């Protein structure tokens, strides 16, 4: 079972990946520096992907993804 506290909802719009809100600083509609292909590569893979949020420069390690959520390697703060 995926721990909900480690998950982050995301949306793909055109060829960009957005999160509705940064879990660290609270900024809304954050464009992540990854592409939809990289999100698909995370699904069920043993690969990990580091992402740096452009709003607050916090680094997060992504370990898995599904159609709605990105899974991080640590619990995320909820503002």
C-alpha cells in the first residue's frame, strides 16, 4: 500500500507536469522540471528521479508514479 503522506497529486497539461500546490512553501500551480515521459518511466520502475521545486528550491526524490500521484521517498509537509 502506498503511504498517502508520501504522495503528491499532479496534472499533465500539454507537455508539462504541474502540481496544484508545493508541499514545502505553499506556492500554487507549480511547474515541475520533468516531462510526462519521465513520469511514465517512474511507473513500476526501480529508477528514481530527483526533482527540484522551482518555487523554493527544495529537492525531492520521486520513486514511483501512477495516473494521479507522484510518490516520494519521504513524507511531504502539508501546508
